C-alpha cells in the first residue's frame, strides 16, 4: 500500500486524536505510538508537531490537560476529551462514514 | 515557548530515549536520535507560534520593554544626580556647578560602564538578573521619589514643608508622569502574565 498523503494525514488528525482520547486519557508520546500501532506504521506524526495540534484542540475546549506524576515518578502532561470534544468527535465520525460510503458506493 | 511547552517537549524526549534504550541503544545514542526526531528548534518554534501567538508576541515585547525601562532609569538618574548638585549649590553656594555636575555624571557613567564591562569579561554578568522587570520598576519609582525629595529639600524642607512645590512639579510634568505610570502598569501586567505562564499545576 502506498504511503498516505500528507493532506489526508493532516485532515484525519483531529478525529484520530479525539478517538484515541475518547478511549482513555493519554499524553503526547503515547498518542503518537498508539496511532502508529493502529495504522500499522502508516500514520506517524512528527514528534514535535503533535503538541501544537493538541494545544489548538485545548484552546477550542475539545480536550483538557493536566500535569500528572506518572508511576515512574516523572511529570507528564495528560490530555482527556471534554464533553464538547465528544460531540465534535461524533459529528466528525459521521462525516468520515459518509465519505467512506460515497467512495465505496461508486 | 512557555515553561509548560518546554517541559512537555522534555518529557517527550525522555519517553523517546527510554524506548530507544530498551531497544539496546546507549544513553548517548538514544539522546542523539531522540533529539533529531523531536525536530529542529526553528521548526518547532514556527509550529508552536501558530497556536500560541499571544505568548510569542509577549516574549518578543519583553526585551523592548526592559530596554525602555533601562533607558528611563538612565534618564531619571541623570536628573536625580543633577538635582543632588542643585542641593550642593543651594547649601554650599558652589559656582560653576553645571560643569562639575556634567563632569561627575560622566565619571559615574564611565564607572558604571566599566563595572558592567568587567563583570561581562569575567563572565559574571547575568543580564537577566540585572534586568528583572519588578527590579527595574522599583528603581524607576525610587528615582521619582528621590527627585520629589530633592524638590522638597530645595523648597527648604523640613523647616517649612512646601507641598505647593510638588503640586507645581506634578502640574508641569503631568503628561510625563501619566505616561510613566501607564508604562509601569503595562510592564507589571506583562511581567505578571509571563510569570503566570510559568506556573504548572501537577496532580498526583
């Protein structure tokens, strides 16, 4: 399979991140690893560029953040989905299902 | 970048290094690869700037603000030193006071410059320590207070405190005082907002 286009990865990043966070709270590094694993290495977010996306979602109040001391004793910034985020995720999922239906019907 | 952003990227770097070390790399190798993967400073700054425009604007403003405060301190210091010479003139009746005061101000300026330059040469000059906004604001207020004290003394304080002199001073320098007060308030607000951005709440 050809590598996914940059545009497609960019356009799908918000619903994917929100989906990951709807499962459970997570932090930047874990989100990158999870998306990589779920997409069989097809989607790999550039390390430093995921954070501005997370911050943009936080500004839009779709996610919330807090610093937490992990089991290893290190501080990590965790993100969790907000109620607004859940509503937006539902809408985005519907949009992607619709897109998928259009493409598969043709 | 804010402290929050830097700590988040640092935490990412540690996570990446741990994964690489588990894969068998040495700490040095893991650091080099993790650093490369996280991206170049310029690229990261560009990406972060898109989201945190106000933070970047504030951070760009702060050095200009400090420069203006330092200039204000220098300007006020020369006025205060001149004021001190007027006091001497008033009490000792020295003639040619203007020439003496200009000479002493020049000597003081050169001495200060030499002091800072020597500290800089010995690599003991920490510009951040010398130009902290609250420190600079206090210095400006102190110099204004000194100037007012000099005016009071010149109007034969304490024998007869002549507050009308202060009223005249305020009336004559109304615009300057108002502009300075607004400038100091703006500096304080910017400093407060920068400090607030450095705070991090950690939940256990």
